[in-house]
C-alpha cells in the first residue's frame, strides 16, 4: 500500500457512511503484527495506537519503523495514532518521528485551557497533515497513568462540543458519554440521548473510548449516532497475557519466546477481528483507500 496515512480521511469516510474503524492499543511487535494481519484478512482500514507509556517503553522511532513496515507491506490503509497524550513536547516528538494521528488529552483542565492546549496541537499538526483528536468531559477508568475515578467522570456537554470544535479546528472529538477505560463491572451505562445530541451538533468523526466489553448492540448504536473510531486496549492485553499464561500452565519451563508469542499473537488477532465485525469496518479498506487517492489526486493539480 505504501505509507502510513493520516486517520482524518478514513474517519471522515466512516462517519459519513456510518461505520466504525477499530483503533487498537499495541505494546509489542507481536501485538502490532496481529492487528495488521487481522485488518488484512478482513480488508479493513486500521488504526494502530500506542499510549504514552508504550512510547516510553519502546521508543517512538521503533514504533514508527514497525508501523511503516506494516504499511509498506499491507494492502489496507493504516494510520499510527498517539493515544491520550497530555504533553505537547511528546506530541511534537511523535509527529516528527512519523505518527500520523495524535490525541491531545487536556480533559483534566477547565474548558478554556482545554481549548488553548488543543489549539496549540492543531497548529503544529497542520504542517504535517496529522489528525488531531481531543476529549471533552472525562472518560472514567484507568489508561496508563491517567486515572479518572468513576465519581469524577463527567459527560460531555453538546453545546460545549460544538463550540470546542469551532474554536480549535480539531479533526476528531472524543466526547465522554459514559463508557470507561478498563473492564466494566456490569454493562456500560451509555448516555445515548446525549450522544445523539452531540452527533447532531458535531459533524466530525466522534471517538468511542473504553471499547473493551461494550456489547455489540451498543457499539452499533454508538456508530449510528456518530462514533467513527472505536478504541480497544484492555481486552487485547488480556487476550495476549491469558494466551501466554496458558502456555506456561502446561509448559512451565518453556524458554523459547516464539512458543508463547505465537499463541498470544493469534489470540490478539482473533479478538481484533471480532471487534472489527462489531464496529462494521470489515471490507471497508477499498472505499477508504479510494477516498484517500481521490483527495491526493485533487490536491495535485
Ligand atoms: P479500553 O481499555 O476500555 O479498551 O479503552 C481503550 C481506550 O479507550 C484507549 O484510549
């Protein structure tokens, strides 16, 4: 296929055509390969994402090199996204390294400061054609070092969402609608009416955080109401780790990493495909690619 692409066109296509694109948090080369193989088999566009913790763990250059290799070999469009970053300097570093999409998470600040911090990132990302995602309201749960107690989680306000998009020029918006990072105790309590209102006020692709454990029917409703990107992290980590644990349970002395990494990779791949099916992006790679090519051609006059 060629290069990593910005997630902007793929997500706009998804919003317009009412499907969701899965964005998977990966932490190892095998997890990255697993989600790429899943996307290839399903002919699905793909967003690979890493948390700040994983950027520190692996290094942005290693991550970009692996994602670029995947994009070069793949037949589906792939974007590389930085998830939940609060640090402007790190965002700039990742953009310079080759990330094609970034999230500035300033949701812990007051509205005006969230606007200002997001504006700064939109400005620096524009030159590189990089997609910018921001969050309004506060998504509960634990994502790396960002911990939001369930009592502190707040829903996004529709008027604020519309004003925020106009003020910042952000490309994608993650409104908190009652989902949470991590595994739900019961069923998630999604504020669908709130999401409907936000979706009517904001035409941009919306982002569904806390994708682990949301029942299929609820995912579909979210997508119909404007969610064009679905983030999945915790369930992938669990699938990966459970598969490794299962190998050691029967072969406690195993010391060949390939013997436990291969089943772990397979488990992640299977789960990624299930999530793609839920979000509705199976078979959508060609449409997204056609939109991206058309855009490129219309810019080359
Ligand atoms: P989960 O860990 O609940 O899947 O959430 C992922 C997420 O929203 C990453 O930003």
